[in-house]
C-alpha cells in the first residue's frame, strides 16, 4: 500500500473528506516517512482497545481533540461517538470536560510549580466553580478517565495524580487507565499531523 493510500484510508477511518489537504501529512507522503502508517495503525489499535469500548474511546478522543483545538477532529470523533451510542448530552459533557480541565490544569499546575518557593498559595481557596464534576452524565469513572487523559496531555502532574487515584477508586483497572493515556497521546500526535 502506498503512503498516499494510507493517508486516504486514515482520513476515511476518521470520516474526513479524503481530498482534504493537510500540509504535514502531505510532507509525510512526499518524504515517504513510514510514520504515517504507524499513526494509522496506532490509532486503530488504541480505538479498538480491549479495555475501552468504542463509545468510551471516541469520547476520550473527542475531549483531547477539543482540548487541542482541532474542531475538525472533534467533529469526527463526536460523530463516531454518537454512532457508537453516545448521547448528545455525553458528547457535550466530554467537550465541556476538556474546557473545565483547561482551567484546572493551569491553576493546579501553577500551585504545584510555586509550592516550594511560596507555600501561601497552597492554603488559598481556588474560587473556581466545577459543578460539572459533581454528578456527570458520563458517570464518574468515564468522566475521571477523560479528566485524566486531558490532564496528561496538558502536563499537570497534580491533576494526573488526583484523577488517576479517583478513576481507580471508581473501579477502573490499571490496564484501562493505561489504554486511555495511550489513546490520548496518539490523538495528540494525530492533531499535530493534521495541522
């Protein structure tokens, strides 16, 4: 299979018009880099994880795409999530979760970075409303998985630790958590390639 065929298949897999132009992907095709094949295989394998069902996988992917400001991928993953049983409310909440974590990740990353040089910030209340976290439509486990994925992409150590602990408390096995992070990292790479 040629790299151009791989590109077309990748876009078809996502439900994106195969005639769409993506400069980075085009350079990969022209330069005959094998990474394009790896990216397609990695995405397919991560989406079809034995530890995540397709609805969960696409909702996690959606949140990462929203976080990474890729409206095209967010739409593609939203469509796939709905095809695999996600409701409009679940799609909306996965997107909202990405926005909420954008707030929390910056705030708590600051508190973590500054901790050793100024303890005063640690006792100050956040003053940030997060009612979305109280009774999520997605259920606590999936909401926490999405929160963990977005926090990992955003590099917030304290948020990653907190959400990883929470998601285990809600019953997720380590293999499911690991597959979630693998999927988030691959979607992040996909965003870069389709930039």
